[in-house]
C-alpha cells in the first residue's frame, strides 16, 4: 500500500546570507506610476506650505509613500517599514516619526490642496487611457467602528460607535473621486454633505469632463454626460436639484411610502415588463413598471420619473409587511433620463450595487482602521487612502488586461504587488529580476512596459 506524504513543506536549511533580494517588488509599479503621472511632484507642491522645515524628506513624498504602503496593505504608519527597509528599490522612505509629523502637518489648507494634486495626476492618466464619453458616479456612506475614544467618534444609527464617512466613486474607472469623514451621528440623507461631495467629485475630474457641469453652465456645453447614482439616502430635494443644476442625469433610490403603495394598487398586471440582465437575457422572477403618472412628483425637478421593480424574494431577504402581503420585494428609484426602455433604465440603476464592492475595497485600503486620535489627522489618513485607491485603479487602467484589470486589492497584492525579485546592480543602473516561475510574472513585466509606453 502506498503511503502519502503528509508534510506541508520540504525539509530545508535556513540561512541569512541572501543578497540583493527584495520583496513587494510589484509595489514599485505604483511608486513609478505616482512619479510618471506627476502625482509625487504635485503632492510636494500641495504640502510645501505645511510650515515645517524638512531637511531630508519632502512631506509630499512622505504622504505618497504612505499611499503606496496603504495600497500594499498597510493600516498604520508602522507598516511603512515594508518600503523603508528596501531603500534601493523605493528610495529614501521616511521613518515612522517623520511620517507622523507629515500627517500632523496636514491641516485644512493641505486637505484642500491634496485633491487638486490627485486631479492633476488623474488628467495625465485619463489622457493616456480615456475612460470613454460618459461617466457614472456612485454615492454611498458606510459605518466605520472605533474601539477607542477618538475625536468626533459618536454613536451610530446601528447602535455602534465610530464614524460615518461618505464617498463617491467613478463606476466607469473603478476609482474613488472624493470622500468626507463624518461623525457617527451624521445623517445618512444629509443633503448638504451630498452636495459638497458632488462639487468635490466634479472638481476632481479633468477639465474636459467638467465642461458644462457647473451651476449656470449651458447644457449644450456638455461633451461628457455624467450620471449620478445613489440609494434612497440621496433622495433629497437639495441633492437632486444640485445634480440637475450641474447638468447631470440622476438615478436615485426612492423610499416606498404610502403614496407609492397607493399608486401601486392602480398598476395593472399587463403594465409590468420583464427586467433584464446585463447580457440582455430576461431576469428570472423580476419585472419593471413606471409610476410617474400615478403619483404627484411636482415637488421634484421637471422630467422626474418614478420607476419600480418587483421580484420574487431571495432566501434571507428582509421584507416589509407590504412586501409580505404582495409576495414580492419592491424597490423604487427616480430618474430624469428620457426614453421608453424602462428595463434598460432599471438595469442601469441596479448597477449601483457595485458601490458595495467599492466600499469593501476602500476598507481594504486604509478605511477599516482610522489610526489617530485627532479628527484632522484621520482626515489626512482618509485623503491618503483615496490616493492609494486611485493608484490601484490607474495601474489597472494603464497596465493590465483581463482579470487583473478588474481584480480587487487583495488579489492584486497576492499576484502582483507582493512578488519577490532580485535587484541587480549593473553599469547601466538597476535591474529588477522577477521570478520566471511566478504564474503572473508576465502580467507584472508587461505592466511596467505598458506604463512606460503610456506615460513616457
């Protein structure tokens, strides 16, 4: 009878005489992207007036290194050691104490300048890899628990304790555009916060994408249509009116109140049409109808429409008493987009569900742990986490194809960022020799080539 080997590794000797080996070699792609896109230089300018005399480390470069470390998996300043201990690959990286001073020096002025630095780099990246003619912006908020006393950490509506940040992502490019750190008691439907974040997101776009999207702009100036999506927390008159004033379309979740239920009673069975999937096939057990003519919408902007989807509830779905009586789960949304294909409009709105993936990735890029006691320092950490998310998204836009172009941060780290390599010194400079047996070595090698071709 054959006996199987039950060991999980091979016998080996362990020595400490290796030379010129580097881990996290793929993370150098993000550092080089920051340099080539002009982000590092722009961050240096953004932090130039922070008021501290820096002898060795530029504070803008320090925060750029911190963003690269966050993209690489760091959730506190101490994790920058993964870059600092490999100075031949990443250059001089600040110590923990120096990085802390850079964060402490980031005040309200710098927090306004950092988004401008990111926007300048985004313009370079989008020029090299245009995202298309139209954009989709997704708004959503998430709870971040705090397990210690921190400034402005408060009880949340889910009876937790912490913060309630609000973010906006470009669904077209998978990148974060803007975020607002808020106390845990902040309202989910705070119109002022949504409006401020909308303006921040639009300001972060390249100039040609901004054209026509500010108050009093002629709609005829718009060359890149923008759709703004949100759940029912965004269904406030102030936010929707701001979207219309910016000459954008909206697709916003709408609460099902008694007025909507009364309108639903008037809908005939033949008014329901089958919902669709992204591949054009029929969505099993789901239908769509329009309630615009059955409910007063005069308080909303002109051309506002109300659409509803009903579907058979999936196992574990939380149903209201109304849904239980009807035997279906109902959801509504309002939009100002014209067209008779309401199934296409519903499918477009359903794509807002991807924002949950964006939030999960954001928490995997620094948001899960807000490491400081001061609210302003945590705001600086959030701003840096946005840089981390942007660098990952930009690298996928410019450098990868197929599955790697859509991979989440955890997958990117395992397959690309954390790969080991040999750093060889030659007369012409450094050579990074990747392990030829690594399954994704060609993806990483080609990524460097594509980056250097896209942004020389």
